[in-house]
C-alpha cells in the first residue's frame, strides 16, 4: 500500500514549560523536540501495515511505500529523518516559517500535497501535543473528499477496506470504510519502534523533498499564552487507616462532596 | 445581534450532559452579541425531537430536528453535512458543539465544509468585534492559550464540564430538517457498538472519579477501587497509563496527558505516584484525595487531602466509612 503519514515536531511532553517573552508562545530554550507521540504511533501503524501487506492491491506489483510529510521550518527535517530511520521510505517537507495554530490552514497545505499522490491510506496522530486541536487530520480528509475515521485504537486493512475501533464515552464503535481513506491514530494501537543504527545511517540517504507549504488564510492566531494557576500546596492529613475518619470529615465539612 | 447554531449531542435519543453545557455557552454568546437566537440541531431516530423542551429550558430559541432510522448509530458523514447545510442556510455567528467523541470528530468536518476557522476544546468564548476570542488548554493542559478566530463564522468545540449548564427558558420552536446527505451514501459505517459495561458512568461526566495506579500491585486489586467508586455511588473508575499499558484496565479508562482529561468535583488517586503525564489529566479536579505508601510521591504535592499508607488497608476502610456516611444521611 502507498501510505502517507503526516507528522509534527513537538516538544517533549514531560517538559516544564515557561512562557516566552512575547507572551504568546512558550519559551523553547532548552526543550527537547521529537516526533509527536500520536504521530509516532501512526508511523508505526503504517510500517506494520506495509510489512504485513506487501504489494499494494491498487498498485499491483509495486511494493508498499511509506511517505512521511511535515509542515514547518527546516527544523522539521530532523523529525522527518527520524521517521525515515524508523523505516519510512521518503519524506516531504512543506516549508513554512512557522506552523500556524489554524488547523484548517495546515490541512489545506497537506491536502494540496496529498491530492495527486495516489495514496491508499493517509494517517495522522489524533492530535498534536502542543496545539491539542485534533483538527488537521479530519479536515485534510474532508478537503480530499475521502472517508475518515478519527482516534482509532485498532486498525485492520484487507481487500481495499478498513475496519477500525474508536473509543466513545463508556463504549467503543467498530467502523468499516473503503480505501482510499484517512485515519487518525489514538494511543494503545502500537508501540513505536526504536531506529537501529543501520537504519539511522540508511535514513541519511533517503530522499527528502522540500516544497513551499500552500497554507490557506491563517484565521486562528494566538493572542496570549499563560501557565495555569497553581493548585494550593498539597496537605497530608495523616497516616494509614487511622486517618480515614478525618478524611471523611473533611470531605463532608470542607469539600462538601460527601 | 447574531444567531448561534449548536449541535446538541444525543445518545439513544436522550441529550448528553455536554449538549446542555454547549447550549448554555451558546446562549451566553448570543446574548453577548446583543440578543441573537440559539438554534439547536438534534440528530437521531424517530422521536429525538422529544428533547426539544429540555433544550428550551436551557436557552434554545429554535430546535432543528433531524430524524432518520440510520441515525441509531453515529453517522459522522451525514450529520456533518447536515450541520454544515443548516449553517449555510442562515446567517450564524458560530457553530458550537462539545469536544466529545462525536464533537471532536464533527468539528473539523463542518469547518472544512464551511471553510470556517475552528477552535477546539475551548473553556471560554467571548465575542470581540469580528473575532471570537477563546481560551484553550494546550500542551496537555500545561499552558492556557488565548486564541482569536477571525471571520464572520467560526466553529467552536467546547470542553465537557468547562461550562456549567444553566437554565434560561426559551420557546424552543421546533423545525424539522431532512439529512443533507443520504445516510445510505455514508462511507464510514458503524458495524458494532462494544459497550463499556452496563450503567457505567463516563469519566467525562462523573462528579467523582476513583482512579488506580501501580501501587495496587495487581489487576485483581482494582476491585478495591471499584468498591470505593460503588460506595460513593456516582463515581467512575479511572486508571494511570502504566496500568492500562499493562492491560489491567482498558485504554479507554486512562486518565492523563495521552488519555482522558478530567475535572471532577472529587478525584481519588489510589496507589498513584503522580507522574507529570498523569497530573496533566486530572490536576484541574476540584478536590484531590491521594492515598499512597510513599510520602515523597509527587501526587501529594497536588492532593488537598493526602493519606500516607498501604492502599490495600486504607481503601477498604475508606469504602466502609463512605458507606456509613452515606447511610447516615
């Protein structure tokens, strides 16, 4: 199958964040960046599908291909190389000075690149850690006019059709859809592999193409970023079973929840 | 003066809690623009229009009822097309929905169909001239972004529980509408619904969550967490990533940065150390209780009430005490 995986470079989610001097961004100094977690699951899903499926049903005789695509400045090339060191065959950078907060603008750039690519499947993370919008994948699929399943926790492809599981509040739905299609990937579907040294070396020679990103109008912008208010400092009320009556009393009289 | 369109989410033809929260947000937005109308669209099977009165109590001037036998399950393609068609048919300032499993799927579809800017998972909405200004927790709740969406029409999804549903009685004049795309043409089709257990309270809606971590030592000991949740009566059960990764609980129970983000009235952390990944999912809870044997565990830094002790002893005692407290009311 020919699979595209749209990925994003985001800061390590375990970081402590500070607000930058503009007041409208985080301070990136000292942060480690990598492939976004959900995007890395999507890459792993693509690699496993191509390892399992071999030649594409819709491209008889041609081997499967996994193409990674990222919008952003040249820093995203490092992220694309990492994806290729995991096993992606080639990469496309859609160059933009900054990645807008406007998910629909990013989707337009991706759709412009994907529309003539002949992909059987386009994968995304369900959202990116930094913007936490969950817009780009679904909006890209809509612009391409292909079916889309969001936040899949299981995905199987056979005979030109996909079956996915998607968690709902208190339940899950199993959905079926025809290819070509887009799927956004949730956690729990696959653990991303670590690149081997051999594959890291090989990735340096894999093709990485750079084109300008055809972003649409940017209509969602950041006015301000701030850290959430701190919680009051924690309080230990006692030890062991002996502290239970005091806890119950506080839940009744202070928190008024019981 | 501008009208606001709401997608009022239902399941089995009953309104979900988030639907009333979004209608409340829409009412406030319409009022802030100088007294526009709130139009709530509901999609379901025959009889879903029965929710109109309830939507009126919370501020819907008009209820647009879309009934179709195929809407028994979530038909994302047909419902998105129908919301977009309604939004195009009149002049709306915004299309609002919840940032729920349905809403987070529908929002980007509707925005792309309308070529309208979209703001996701917002906790506050204000109208400011030609813009909507919203607050959106980003970086897994570690940063609060204030965003501006410009243009005459925007799509906004509202975080569940961020807005408290408030009554504001309106006429709820009912209109009917046909699906804008034939459900038989939808390409993504629900084959099966795997239920998460009968009567299970959803993590996003539960006023109390009892959550367990590795400190429980085994999957079997999760019974203690379930028993405590049952003693509270209106509680859901959550888990840490370590526990769901180990298969003690399903992934859908995971609370944290990559799982569900919750803000209940009371969050009881049982045998949870408080990794940053977990705190990102629950630190906005109103009251936090932590029970853990390690007094240095980071969870105690955010816990309003911490007990240092063995969860296998403290939790059953707490369960018993909660039962007694409930019984004495």
